C-alpha cells in the first residue's frame, strides 16, 4: 500500500445569515506552504484551515485523521475550536 501526504488550504467566506460558504480548496506541495497560505488568508476570509492528510495512492482512500496545521476564524465543527 503506497501512501502520499497531501497538504490543503481551505477557506470559508461569510454567507447569508450565520452560514459559511466554502471556497475551492487549494493543494500545496508542502505543509509549510499550506500553513503560510492559511496565515495570510486569515485576514481575508471568515475562516481558514490548513491540513495534512494521508492518502492511499492505489485506492484514493483518505485517512480521516487529518493533522490541522493552522486554523483561524469560523470553521466547520470537524476542524475543532
């Protein structure tokens, strides 16, 4: 089983009412790049998170236990407080 670690930046904008609207996720080559993008985006978006996840290259299955590298603002509950 071959695995690969992926690093993702995800942002949310304020939607109608108290809702969050997910922006398109951006994949980076390193954890540092994803974290840096999240840090810069924290001022622009209602919420941001940078995560690293392990993916099985053969099956495409994603490990549910993502490592949160950076989180700021309002994010969905699955990213903790």
